[in-house]
C-alpha cells in the first residue's frame, strides 16, 4: 500500500464551509432575529467563559444578559466583572425567573443539578440551552423528557465536538457510504496527566455530583459516535475501576495550597498562579466551601479512572470504547469499519505530528475561545477501500475551541438559526439523552456486572435509524 492519492485540502475546506456556517459578518442584527434577553445559571469557569464572555463579545448585537444566578454570591460578583456585563444577580433562581422573566435560560451548573433548572425553565415557558451532559441519571433524564413534552418547546444541548471540521468530514464520508455499510467502530480517548487529573480535583471526582466521567466526559464522545453511526444504542457492557487516583497513594493532603507533600507530588498544582482561578474560586470558598484545588488522593473520590465499554447499536454496529485519564499525552484515535473499507483518524497523537507542545499548553489551546486559530497544519483521515489504494483526506487544523466546534455551534444557535444543516449538527434532548444513557448504562453494567439495555432506562424507544427529532428553534 502506498500513499498514492490525496483529497486536496482546498476542495475539502470548500465542502466544510457549506455545512458549517461561520459568523455572518456585516449582516444587520434585525435580519437574523430580535435581541433576546438571556439569563445564565451557574457562573463557574464554563458558564462565565464559553456561555458568558464569549456571547458578550460575539453576539451583543443579538442578545443581552439580563441576569446571572449562582449559589455563590462571590462568584456572581466576579462573573459581572469577567463577562463585562451590568445586570442583576441572584442566589435564588426562582426569584430571578419571577422578577426578570428572561427569553432564554442557559444552564451551566453542577451536572447533578441540570435537571432542576432545565425543568423550571421549561415550566416558565422560556427557551432552555444546557451545557452537556443533559443530566446524570435515568430518573432525572425521564423527568426532563416529560417536562419538555409538556412545555411544547425543545431544549438545545451544547454539543460542540460534532461541529468540528475534522469530525464533520468523517460524518460526510460516512454519509456518502464511501466504505459501504458501517459495521463496527473503535474509539479511544486519552486524557493526559494535566487535564485528566483536573477532573479528580474538582466535584467531578464524586459520583453523586457528576455521575462519573462515563457521563460528564464521555457524553461528548458518545454523542459524536451516535451521530457518526446514525443509530441508537441498544445494549452496553462495561468495565471500570479506580486504579490511579483517590486512595491509590500513600500520602494525601487537604488541598494543594496547604499540602505538606508538594515537593514529592508530581501532580502538585498551584491554583494561585492563575488570577482567574483565584478570583473565581479561592476568593469565594468562604461562601459555599467549594475547593477547586482538592487533593487527587482524597478518600471522597469514588468515580472510575479506567473505563472500557462495548456498545451494540440498533442497526447492528458494534462500538468498542475506552477512556484513559492518566496518559502521557492527550488525544484520540478512531477506526470505522465498513463492508467495503475502513476509515482511520486521530487527533494530537504525538508521534504522528511534528508539533511540540506541553500537555498543559495543549489543553489551554484546545479550550481557548480566542480566534479559531487555523494553521498550515492538518488533521488527517485515512480512507481505505478494499482491494484499492488509500487516500489521505486533509482537514485544515483548527486548534481553538474544541477543534473549531465552539464558534460554529454558537453561530448556529445565536446567529444562523435558519442556515442549512444537512448533517443535522444541531442537538436536542433526544441527542442529549442517548449520549448520557450509554454512560449511565456503562456505570450500571460495572455495578451490576451484567449488560444493560438502553430501553430499560427511559421511555425512549431505540431506533435503527436516528429520527430527525430536533427541528431547531427560532427564539
């Protein structure tokens, strides 16, 4: 097999532009929709940046923040400063809804509380946008689905990975059945010792708050896999354990700032080096007791740090999935097998690229909400046909904002709602439910030591072909 033919990046980029609209520069706001009144609940790092400052800087011509809500009054005050807004703040969400009556509520609270604010927003008759995951267990998921049906509205779920040009190109190749009927998928995600460890410092390390990384982190991956496979999951078998973090260490401290083992702990992290983290978190611990630089070895950690699952889909596809949380590097690899060929792709695998970047810098670039940051480098997709040579499809690399997905997601929501969406990028509650139900089923499979059927978790009927359920919104 020789690297004989290439799909040129120029034609690829042109194709991607037709399905992933960018900001409509120069278009008057009134030609899109009237300015909407937005309230944000949850003023942590994700809320104040991606769903906060981003919107202020990019979409102030079409929306305005009319209120912020959080249980922590100190974070609320800092959120006003960081986001650059001047609006009322509330520690009581119900009071905010009653007094402000916003058009849109954006939910970015702790995962285990998403359902509370989503349901209250729906009951108030407003448009609800929620950060992933939709929620953390099947009971809360069913409550959300019931509330949405009763409201007559549709929830928007903030799945950004599927908007990445790299991810979208794989979807395009699959849609064209270039490798024939899809039969199986391998997908493996590696969190490095910088980013992976961060989940175990935070509330995400405790099952009752984040539902484990099966739900909080893997919902990203399961959503794009459901989207690629274009079918619903029907059964999940999984394994997982806590082998690295938690009690798997001979010493521990209260948190990094007060720890006596900073010289010997390779995971020591000085939160005070970040002005933003200091102002957002450490200055406001006194209000709610939330410690952002918790010890990785604390006994309260009860989630898994090693995870593997096999998922069977209604259309016959089988998925093999794994998540590692203490890898030397951060990235992913996938292979999609069809009756007529195979697709392979990857992102940020060190030996496949010349670029050198520290793992901390890599994560900062990935989460950056600055300019999309296209470079002369490419993400690659290998398309192999049985009994033929293979092609390398080159996708211009977009480093910032989850591979360029963040700005495309928000443009679609806030500026280009009526733009064509041939690959159905926009995601609603059914997408959110199907992604978390895989993670919930995986968690249950580990606990109960048996395969778990998706149909047993909620009243959603898994279908061989994903329905065109989400019709979009026009708020």
